[in-house]
C-alpha cells in the first residue's frame, strides 16, 4: 500500500548514505539511486546533493522528510486500526531504552507483551538517556524509556515505574561500620557511569543535596555500562551507586551488599518519552500494557 520509493527516500534521509540504505532495505545501491532519481524527476527538484564522498539533504528533501514522518505515523495508525477491526493487534513497534532499563527492567516486560500481542513486530535499541532522547528526535524509534531527569520541551515525559539506587560494595571488603557519613564516603574508591548517563545525573543531584560534588569524591573510574561496573566490583575494594534492579541476583547470592549512607535515599522515576503531540497508537498500546504490569518488575527490587 505504501509507495516503496518513499520508504527508500526516508531510509536514505535518515542514514545519509545510499549504501547503508541499500543494506537496510535489502536492495542494491543502483536500485536505491534509481528510486531517488524517479522521485526527484516527479518533484522536479533535487532531494540530495553530494559533497565529496558524502550526501546532504536539500531544502526540498527536508520538506519531504517532514511530511514522510507524518505519512509513516498515519500509516502505522491505519494498520493498527484495521487490525483492530479484525480483532488483531499488529504492526511495527520500535523502542529505545536507556541502559539500566534495557538490560534489567524491560526484557521481562517486553517478553510478556510479545506473548500477549504476537502479531506486533517489536525492536529494542539501548543507549544512555541522551542517545535515546536523540533517537526520538530523529524519529528512528517511536517510544523511549529513560531513567534520567532531563526535560526537553519538545518531548513528553510520562512516569511509569520507580527504581531505587543504593551504594553497593563487595561482601569480601570492609567499608566501615554503620551508615557511612560524608567523610567516609570520600575515602572509598567509587565507580561511576559515564557522562550522559541518566544514572550519573540523578546520583549527582542527590549528592548535591548532601553538599557533595563529584570532585569531592575518590572516583576510581568512569565506566560505560553497569555490567562493567559489576564485573570490576567483583575484583576490587571499590563501591558503586547502582540500581537495585541491576544487582538483584548478586545481592541474593551474597556477593554484593548494600552500604547504607547517612541521609541518602535515591528513588528515581522511569519515564516514557515521545514527541509532543504524538498519536502513535501502537506505542500507546505498549505504554498502557507497561503501566499495568510495571509494578511486577518494581516489586522485585525491595524498594523501601
């Protein structure tokens, strides 16, 4: 039903590469060139211009891309509503989640959703909060799930679950007796997530409340993933502020322990994010499902 040439244009515009578009669409590069040329002949204007080995979208191409976004959203909604008339739930659902959610929280929920709606073809990418927000802005995904607090005015943020972050240490090491005060915290080598991470953002904000800056602390290393931090913790007398979702197994196995910090309790909110005014019905279906079942995931963390 959808003009394939429009899909070719849309893919080239998003990738800014004829080669990558051909690979994604499983067609040859000459075929991509042919489709774009036919569109440009029909419109009477160039959609792309070459600058050395790269291509750049023209003003006409930008206008077409804006309308293509609207057309694809309308097409997904059309498919969704027709499927409903047939008592089915089908279509394509592209999700993006920040690292903690993608690795520890959303997989069981997504597995349940896919079993409930097997006709829906879903995909999931992961990255830090900034990257997921950018993917929404680039319209490469329909719905994002993040743990950060950033507020982009063109995005809508909807809370759907909570997560507790605590200071975690290795049971083999002694970090002091009783709840840690600010001075004790300063003496412990700490592992932190990378800049742009939603986890680092909320930790930094909570430390400010305790009148502590990152520069006051003994940061042993910044690391790009929670799994890397957990692996490092197994082999060093460090500690790290981690999601209880992420260390549930290690806490239950007696490998890690929670290190209480005086006046520190950090419960953050997980948010759906999407473009303001979005009417993507399949994304809304997943949001409704996730809100109904997210409590089952949160309940496992022992949030106090």
